[in-house]
């Protein structure tokens, strides 16, 4: 005869309520099991038969019933004694009451061991993502080591990075190579002789450096596409911070990822959030992806007021963000919400989700970085300060969770302060985007559904339109007009290729930029 006892403890914390509950549940299988205890029992032990599984009328039946009844009586007595002690404020802690992980996490990872001396290459080391990646390398010496850097024309900052990290290979813009060589020589680092390269070939060599395990792709725009492809072919994991690479090159990159067996880990804050929420969710468990966006600098301004405002004021405001510190291009994209439009296409490629199952919501606080809705209607969110260092750290250390100190980059506060709910803290609000105010979201959905080279055309046209805004060739409100004009032109001239190869994607990118210039010229002639 076997007897089963069930002991357990649980603690539940929810972000919305912040309530905690703990308790001890026990039960005895048998005729006298109270109904309140039945949910705590294994299925095979519930009901009147219970652990005393003797067949009625058999010699052991009476003994089983007697034993289980006695045990139920003891259980009830124990519960009463413990309840009394609890009410008296003198609960005696048991060794097993410290808590145990009794919940399966649906993951094969059994260790939180961080990487050691992981070698990385950085494409775009002097940009926003590149400098923050080096911040992570600086904060975690011994975990991550940059062995190759590729930058543009900011040689002064690049030389500072070289002096500190001493990478084995460095690439820069072709026009700055001689300046880079002279600068490295002037550093006078004894025994240090890095390989110095330039242009796209230099970026490619940095991306496939033999010692690096992961490539951080922080180059803005479609310029990062070919170096990323070469990195994949060299069997390097990709920490993807460049939206345009997967948006334009998705039809080519997706099969390459499978062919070469490498990982593509998102660094973009929204897609890192989704990736983190997906940990432990089985295949087919996701119903919907929910991308959050702050609404940018114009979120509290009506369309009518924007049309009345001085275009120069809109131009200046479009390059500032209320929550994030980012480069000029992505900040303008946030103001138009084209960044969210591009993330819709990116989500389609990264997670294999249909466009109808990707939703955008406005979340002004930028605390919830995105969410997923599971098939059972559970919504899982990832929260934290608006800080790119966490997505970078997670992409480099996955699956480990590295103990870190990452206070708010704007005011140095820890997230514990946010829970206090003082001032603007502790508040989460959400709403639907106004597609009249943010037409770029609608255009991105359209481009994604058309597919083929249309996303590459849209992405390239958007890059060119932002450049024209920054150089004062067009106004802020002209951007979606230009983009819609380019898409209409692409369809009218049959420029969209349904299943493109790499050369056709590169050509679509070139055509999209040229078409944006032509549309702007037509707009000026018609004024």
C-alpha cells in the first residue's frame, strides 16, 4: 500500500497588481480528501479512490480506507495547528519553505554560465549601436572582446576605440584610409600592427574575421546587407541592429541562415523584446506580435497643427526624441513612425508571422518594449528602461542572463525607482496609431504584403527621403508623399520582382533611391 503526500509553495507576482501570495498546500489521497485540496493533487490521485487504490471488496480495501481516513484527520489537525501559529505571528520556517523551482521552463538550457572572451566584430563601431556595444565590452571585460571594427569617416573616435581595444583589423571609409594609417602610427602602441582596410571590401573582411564568433551589424541602411551575407557564409552568428538588412534582403538572407546553420539574434529593442518573450513559448504558441512605439516627437500634436506649423520647426523637432537617444536617421523614422513600419516587415521575416497577426500600438512611456499574445490569450511583455545596452548584452550573451548594472542612461536611476510610481513613473498607457497622422505604417504594411523587392524599394526610398529632409530639400510632411509616389511608380513600371536574388535586391535598392529623387523633382515642378 502506497501513500502520497503533496507539499508545495508558490509565489505569484504580476506587473499590474504587484501582489504576492505564498502558502503551503498538502493533501492525502483517499475517501476523505477535501475538495479544496484536490487541485493540488496529481490527476491520478484525485477522487475517492485516491492512493488507497484497493478494489472495493478486496482484502485490502478496509485497511486502505481506514489508513486514508486517519491520514486525512492528521492532515486537518496539522493544518489547524499551522493556521493557529500563523495567526499568532510565530510561523516556524521549514528548510523546504525557502522555495524551489518546481515549474518547467520549456528550455534546454540548464546553466546561466556567461560567455568567456567571446570574440566579436562590429560593423559601424563609431555609430550609436557600435559605441554602446563597446560600452558593453568595457563593462564586461573578459566576456566580450572586439577583434575587428568597421567605421565610416569619424577617424578621431575610431582612433580612440583602437587605442582602448586594440582590434586586430580595422576598416574605414575609402577617403579616410590614409588618415587612419597615420593615426594608428601616431598612437605609437608597441608591437601593435593591425590590418587596416577600407570601403565595402574592408567591411566584408571585418564581418568574416576568422577569430570572431558574432558580428554586430550597426551600419545604417542597406549598406550592411552584403557584409552581413558574407558573415553568414563564414558561419558567423549575427547580432542584428540594422533593420534594412533583413527588410530588403529577407528573401535572400532567410534561406542562407538555414543553409549555414547560424543564428540571427535581434538587437533592435522591439525585436529583442519579442525574442525575450518567446523564450519558453512552444512552436505554434504565438497568436500575435504586438510592436510598441512611443509615437515620436509629434505624438501629442494633431495633424491639423502639424500642417499649420513652420516646416523648419517640424524639421528640427523630427530629429529629437522624447525617450531615446539615437542617430538622426532612426530618430526621423521614429517621428514618421516608419521605424515601426520597417519593424513590421522585420517581424514577418524574423518570426514567420503573417502581416495580419502583427499589430502596432502607441506606448508613450517606452517602458514596454513589445509583447506577444499567445494562443491561450496570455500577453507577455518585456519591460525596462529605454536603453539599447540590454538588447545588445542579451544578443551577445544569449542564452545567459549576465548580472549587470544598467541604470537609466538619461538620469542614472535604477528601475527600482520606477516601481515607486512617483511623477511620470509607474504608469503605462497604450493606444492605436492614427494612420492619417502616421501614413508610413500603412505604406509598410502594403509593401510587406506585396513582398518581393517592394520592401527593399520602400526602405531605400525612405533612406533617401530622410537624407533629403536633413539637407532641407524637402519638408517633414513630404516624406510619406515621396514614399507613396515611389511605390506607385514601382508598380506602374513593373519594378517589383516577386522572388529576387541578391543582385536584384541591390538593384531595387539603387532604383528606390533614384526614384525618390525623381518624385521630389516632379513635386517641385508641380508647385
